[in-house]
C-alpha cells in the first residue's frame, strides 16, 4: 500500500529524482510545494501548490526536501517546520543495501544503488546520491551531501554540511571538516579543514568558502 508524501521544494530538478526514489520506496507524491516566487519552472512530479494553500491534512503527511545544497536544504527544512510539517522520514531506495547495524537520521534520503556498511551513522537530513559507497563505522553529520559514485572508506568522518562531489574518494579514518566542498573525483588522503574547497588527487586546498553554493549550515 502506497503512502502519501509531500515534496517541499518544487523548483529544484532533484525533485524529480526524489519522486522516483519515493515511489520505488512505496510512496505516492501527494503534492509538491512551490515555496519560491520565481526561478526554474516547478518540477512536474505531482500537483503543485503554494504554501498558503496547504491544509491541516497536508501538514500531517510525511514530507521530504530534495535540495542538494546543504545550507539551502537546512533553510527549507526550517521553513517547512515553521508551517507545521513535522514528519520527515528517512527514505531509502529499495535498490540500496543498508547494513542492519547502520543508523539513518530523520529526513535522510538514500538514492538507488547506494551501499551503507556496518555501524555507519548518518545524521539528520543527509543526502546520499546514486551508487555512493559509505564504509563501515562512518560518521556522517547532519546536512551532508554525498555525490553520485563517491566512495568513503572505513571510519571516515564528515562533519556538518560537508559536500562531496561525484566520484570523490575519502581514505580510511580521514575527517572532512564542516561546510567543506570536496570536488568531483578528488581523493582525500588526509584531514580536510573546515570551509575548504579541495580538488585533485591527492586533494589539495583550492580556496576557502562558506560552504557548497556559497551557503553555510
């Protein structure tokens, strides 16, 4: 039996990806909330409503936020909460392999083909994109984003708001600081300072930044 789901954030293209994950996981998109006055056209994955059209019945439904930028995701989650949404389930694509001893926090989204190994702990509102590999005993703090095909070895720590690009690799026991951006394909073999943008193999600091997209959590 399908469950109704609200997608909060209609003008990000990842809304369509989230809808696919949710539908495979047994949800049906009840509506998509367009919370912005302008921008890209709303993603047509369900009935689109403005926040002022939400009813008490809508606010009682499960809700998910599709934004990939950690700072924007946190802002939109807080906005949704302020309207009265309170049920933010973790949603796991059925093609993902998640160890029984792993722990997924509120609002975490796990895309297709992901592997999450034993004793990994993911905080609140983490986004793990398709085919990423999360190693054993990882500690991934709230609001992190892990890009497609990224590989995290054992005992890696991602601090709050870290963003890993597609195909990034983090070696065992490496700590990636808060609001850090690891570029696509970068290989982190040593700890990465907070608010750093790192690229290359081995990863080297390119510049400092508030966070991915210039937004901090």
